[in-house]
C-alpha cells in the first residue's frame, strides 16, 4: 500500500501562511510516501517564489517527490528568458528532469511536461511524449497501479472551462489507457474532481479516471471552491481510494469527498 499526497497550483507569491501550515500539519499526520506536485508552483516564476516552493516541499518531509512545472513556472513578462531559458528558475530548485518517474512496489507514477514557452497558458502533449509514456506504461509490473501526471487536465466535467483542456489529449488518453494507465492526475483549473475517462472517451476498453486537484495554498481560489488537495491510497488488490481534503479556517484540512475506485490491475 502507498499513500500519495497530490497537490497542485500552489502559486507561491500568493500563498496564505495559515493554509501552508495546515498542509504541513496534514502531511505530518498522514505521512504520505509520495508527493505529487502537478505544476504552477509559483505565481510569476521568480527566484524567491521557487525558493519558497522548495522550502514548502521540504517541510512536508515526504521521502519521494514528483514535481512538474506549470504554465506559471515560466516567465510571462521576461520575454528573453521565456524564449531562451524558460525553465531556468524551475531547474535551479527542482532539477532538469522533465519526464520524471517514481517506480514503487505497487505504483508507477509518470510525469509529463505539458507546458510550452510558445503558449501563454494552454498545455500541449506531443506525439513523442504520448509514445514514450505509453511504452513505459506497457513495461509496468502487473501489480502496479499506473498513474500519469500532467499539469493541464485531459478531461473536465462538461460545464467547466473546455478551453483549458490539454492539447493532444484526443491522442494521448486512448493511447495511455490502452497501455495500462489507471489514473491521470492534473490541476491548472483550481477545480477538484474525479471523473471516469470513459465519459469523454467512450471507446476506452479499460476503466481509468481523471483526478484533478484544486489550488493547495494560494489565495487564487476559483469557482466558489477553496483550497483543496488529494490523498490517494493504492491497495495491493488494485483498489485506489481518492480522498479530497478542503481547508477551513481554524480547522485545517478535512475530508469532504471520497472515491473508491477499482482498477483493471
């Protein structure tokens, strides 16, 4: 069994100290095995914001991390850096692995960098990335729950912001699910949800789910949803439990929703 802490869109530079402390307290209480941070660590890709994001991750005291950049993690106004060294700030603090992977006994987590310097906020996955992730999924061990992580979402509830969907998802989702993906984690829209991918991709022959995290610590909450994060528990029988935690002032993070999923594994 493994416990994954899925946070997204921390947007350091707009963080709320009380909420930061509540995430740290939850991590100390639940002691997750893996931290997944699915992009937008910073508000404006500034050095001090990346430094604050790194300090936050270190304070969580989680032994394994998978951290991806989001569109806010490349400079918006510094055009030269955006064109020639868009990930310089991210690399300085979090390294230059843009296809990170965590291979545990019962779970495989694969990260995909979907940000592009030539796009303002919309994400994109290339044919080469789709193929590389599918190949790695096919090589997973039968007992592993297989998780792919992007920043921009591969699916959304029908009433939510379709313009924010990942470009290339029409090719990526069928390829990844056919290759064995069970969950695709993301963020970007600050709206938490769990949704069967078959709702938008009825041709799928396996069960798989899109899992989105809200903004973990930022004041940039949207759509009447406050700060939110997910804890994901994998079980040896292929069962996956996704718990959504929302923040309440004075009370910290508490469970508000739970999904008990049975993967094909």
